[in-house]
């Protein structure tokens, strides 16, 4: 496998494990790009204020994506997996009874 292919598959594997990381990155770059585009029509707003607003929006999006990712991970670890384990135990018990 080529050097680039290894990194691409590693990125895709990590993205599947944590789907909110690429969402956070995409949102960050979209907000920064949009605010940089809007910079030419900022009117009377000072440059520093405009840049601070851009930073706060981008960071807010990333923090929101991270929060959703943590909630998603906790849901999978504490709700979905225990249900699956309980169902597997029940199925195993039923299989033993029928033998």
C-alpha cells in the first residue's frame, strides 16, 4: 500500500469512529471562509471586531461539534452496547434451554 493510501485509510477509519470531527473541521473552515468573504462588506465595523466575531463563531461551532460527538459516544457506550450485550445473554440463555 502506498504512503498516501495508509494515511487516507487511517483518516477514514478515524472519521468513522468519530464522525463529528470532520463535521467540526468542515464547519470551522466554512465559517472562516464565509467571514473572510464578508470582510469586504463589513461597513463601519473595525477589523479586530470582525476577526474576533469570526473566531468566536468558528470556535463555537467546533465546541458544539465536539459536545455532540461526546454525547454520541456516551450514547453508544452506555445505552446501545449494554442493550446488545443483554440481548446476547438472553439469546444464549434461550439457546441453552432449548438444548
